[in-house]
C-alpha cells in the first residue's frame, strides 16, 4: 500500500512526545512501513521540514547531533520516497487548497499529493485531517479524530 506521510507523524518518531493517542498512531504508521508491501511518499517539502525541526531542536539543546544523525539514518532506511516534482503545483493547486482550508502551503502540499496519487494520508495535524475528510482523501486510521 502506498500512502502519503506527513511530517507530524515523522516527528513523533523522533521526539516520542504528544498524547498517548498520537504516539499510538505514529507507532501504527511505523509498523505499516516495516511491512514489505507498504511504502510512503512525501512532497519535496518533507525533508526540509524534517531538517528544520531537527536544526531548531538542536539549537535549543533538545537533540544532539549524534541523535539526529541516528534518526536521519533510520529515515533513509525506510521505504519513503520524496516526490520533488509535485512542487510545480505550488502556485496553483497547493495555493488553492491552502486558501480553501486555511492550511499552510506545507500542509496543503501533503493534501495535494494525496489527491494526485489517490493515496491515503498519514497525519496527526487536525486541520489537515479535516481538509482530507472534506476532499474525501482517506486517512490511514479512523481512530484519530
């Protein structure tokens, strides 16, 4: 199964923070990725978001460079494909989705990719989950509300 992976889930793997429900969902997605028939995709903004969160956490003393390197190595080993070419939609489709649902352009990029691929979305972001529901993009689990 192919699905779109949002950074909100990725960061739960790194920081193991958030509610018990959020952590259980992130673990569920990680388990899906460990199965051979499943793989994730993400828009070109995903690695930039990952790098930004890591750099900010290191600057605040919340992460060491060694821990960051370990996490990035684990991410590289996962079945996650970055789709940089979908960013050419940024000035049209992504902007439209951002306006319509009051999302950041970053979040709209994940929604746009899910729409383009007809793939379910893995996210913990409430606004993005709401927009996915309205646009009939399936979410990987109906347990998160």
